[in-house]
C-alpha cells in the first residue's frame, strides 16, 4: 500500500499555492499595464499631443506602480488560505489513511474468520460494544469489578488504581447519555495463536462528561454541558473467551498512522 507522507504533501500544497499567487499577481499587473498601452501609442502619432500624452503616461505609470503594491486585504486572504491548508490538510490525510486501513482490516478479518471463528466480524463487534458500555459503567461507579472480564489484567489494574485515587479525593466522574456511534477496525495482528493477537479500533462516541465532589455534589470539572462527540483509539486483545480491552490512546497521542499495522499470515490475504 502506498504511504502518504503528510509533511511532503503539505509542502507540495503550499508550494503550488505560492506559485499560483505569484503568477496570478503578475497576470493582474500585465493586464493593467496592457490596458494603458494605447495611450502611449496614440501619443506617438500626434506631435500636437506630446505634452498631454506625457502627462497621461506619467499618471498611468504612477497608477500602475500603486496597483502593483500588495493590497492589505489580499495579504490577509492569502494568509487565511495558508492557515486553512495547514489545519485541514493533515485532517484530510488522516481520514484517507484511516479509511484505507478500515477496508483493508475488514477484508483481512473476513478472510481470517474462514479459518478462525474468533475473527468472526459480528462477534468481534459485539465484544467491542459490550466492553465499551461495561467499562463506562465501571468507571462511573468507580467499581472496576463490574467490567473486569472485559479488560486485560494490565488495564484492569490501571483503572482500579485511578478509581481508588478518585475515592480518596472524594471525586466522582459522571458519564451520562453515553452512545457508541461507531467502532472501526484500523489495525490488527494475527500470528496463528491467541496470546499475541490484537485489533486496534477507531472509537467514535458521545457522552456528557463531568466530575463532582461526592460530599457536596457540586460540579468541580465539567468537560461538557451537553453530549459531546469524541474519538479514541482502543486496542483489544484476544483471550479464550472474548476480545478484551487492553489499551486506550487519544487521537493526538498517535502522530504516525503507520503505528496501526495490519500483520497476518500471507495465506489469509
């Protein structure tokens, strides 16, 4: 699969825009210069109007020089366009890369499922959905036992430590109206066994997220007053019983999307 390099892509876009702006500026200057050329031509055909033509030519040259100066509004527009390019090009590139990973991952999963029932797509998505909601409940209740079977030992220990800290500080993180919008496979590994198999999923969801002091019931940290949309990367690993959550990464934690590899035996492609 051809890799898209974000840095080079942005540089190419900026280079093209710069060339366009340079040549478009020259075109305007040439068009305006050409528009005043007939006055000089006419002046050469009549000796009687030499002084008048010279005056017109001087005024025309002054006007042309003033119009060649970059307008402040034009500069603002150019800067605005460049800022938009810098902001949105990485977003577009990221979306394209993730979409390619999605379709390739789904194709590999479908082929893997022919030889291994654990890779059945519907069952896999059910495990992910069940884990998502149970882990939210366990976090809200500060009781990780509720979701222990949906997490790896590593993540269970991490979440338990965090919730115990919240209890000591009398804090309670409230997650309301949680909805899983989509769970998209974007990377996976299958090495023939179960102990090293994993899948990365692009989670899209929404919820209201705020923290209260349990003694006063007052909000001490409100991330959203309404249901806010959010995205995360979740890693699931395979166990004998089901796929369980092993890691959660925020979107800005993964700078290079090559992190999400698709690694399975060639016979499954």
